[in-house]
C-alpha cells in the first residue's frame, strides 16, 4: 500500500516538473537591449471574422447606446466656459457642446454603463454641482 502511494507521489511530482518545464519553455529569452519586443497575435478564423464585422459595423453605425454626464445647460457662452473648465481638469475626457432648442448643453464622457457614469459623477460633483447622468448615444469605443 505504502509503495503504491510513493509511486503515485513520484509520478505526480514528475508530471508537475515536466509541465513546469513546458511552461517555461514557452517563454522567449531572445530579448536584446535597445530593440522593441514584438508580439504576434494568433487568432482563429471565426474570431477574425467577428473583429472584421465589428469594425465594419463601427464605420456604418459610429454610435451606440450609453451614458454621458450633463454638467451644464444654458447660454452658449456659459456652456463653452464650463466645457473649457472641465477640459482643463480632465484633458483626456471628451466634452460635447450640444444645441437643443432653446438652449445649449454641455455633456461629458462616453460611458458604456450607468455604474461607470455614476462613479465619474461622484468625482466631479464638487466642481460641477447640478450635474447628472443621462442616457444617450455615445461614440463607439476604439479597438
């Protein structure tokens, strides 16, 4: 009985060591300082087709359903002022000036779900009181 357990244990350890060596063999050690490493992405034909369809649909329909935060509405000059204020604080975030009769609106962000929008709203609420989340068409994310 004991001998069987030792054989099983040895076999398990041997398999573990072999699998570890296979994993480490998959790592490349060809790194040369001063050269940029290159990544080769291999994907199945079906995944390539899905990616192609997504890109084609993005060109035809550049917007999808999502959320933005409206930080101000009113006169054009005031909206532009709030927009530039916002962009100074968050230069990587998109800000939009929209006109809907009879007033202008300043909206920011392109959030895929309400949770992301509400999270960002909490960050800006002190600087832009009266801001709120709205459901609208947003720009499709880039791949």
